[in-house]
């Protein structure tokens, strides 16, 4: 079965930066999700993995998201080799990582301390991302790599809203390189009804995150071809 991904109704009126279409089309039979509690789907019935399984109904979806994972923790997991077999067989690798790097800095040092250490944190984050991309490509040079950028889910009346908005914009400049597709989840921060708490999306939020991913993939010209239905969670 082949079909072109079509963006859903949640996109009406949403801004989006188009992605240049590649010359080749991709067949997606295996999806691997890497990252933190947002990747995992904290507080919901499956998070984005649930929606991906519905859209890619005949594909295998392996969710390796871990609550509280930082980019340092992600590198440790990748270096251990425990995920290599999943990445090696993936057609699409979806990354969501980096929020806990900032959150831990803020909780440890407060706003002023986070500002002082921000450049060092971002430098480490960038280094970890580059190693992550390299590791994925070493195992599987044909995999499509998509990374969610970070959103600001704080309410506008929160005293640090303007401060965190600026930090997230700067933080997101560390994400991506040639061949890595960025799904612009930062626009989710404009919708106050899609949050489970001050960090995690609710069910509606994950639906929107999924729609953003589909729109991103559609803009690349991705063609879906799925085969053996399966779902794995370890």
C-alpha cells in the first residue's frame, strides 16, 4: 500500500516553514522514537507513538523514550549499543530531546544560574546531537531522521514566560544539520488547551504534535509503504 501523507485539520491557520523536497521517496516500515518523557508519551495513552501507529497502520513502531532523559543520557544509551538493532532497521527515527538539559539547570541554579551556564549547556547539547546523528547514520545511513524542536508550554502569565521564550528560541538553534528534518513543535506553545502540565502535552497536544510531523513529512514528499503490522515497547 502506498499513499502520500496529507496534513490534518489541526493545521488550519498554523504557520509552517516548508522543507525542500528530496529527489528520492522513502518507504516507512519501521519507526523508532528516541528521547525523553515527551517522546515516551508521559501521562497519556501512548503519546505520539499511538498516533503514528494509527497513521502507519502496517508499520512497526518502537518507542524507546525514557522519562527524564537528558541529551547526556541519550548518548550513554547509544554508546551502550543496546538500541543498535532497532536503529539499524529503522526507516524513520524521531527524536525529542533537550528539554531536561534546560530543566535540570533551572532547578539546580534558578533563572540567574541558568543564564550563567546557558552557553555551556547549549554547547554540550549541540555536541551530543551531532554524536547522535552520527551514530544513527553509522548504523543506518538510509534512515530518515526527524527531530522535534522545543516548545515553551508555560502560561503567558508565568513570571518567567518571556525569559523562557527567549531561551527556547536560542536553544532550538542547536538542533539539526544537513539531512536532519526539523518538526516545528515550538508553535504548540501558542495553544493553551493542549497541556497536561507545564511541560507535557495532553492527548490533544500529542495529536497536534503528530499533525505537525505529518505536515513536515508531507513537505518532504515522503511516500509511505508499510508491510508487517507490529508494535514493540521495551
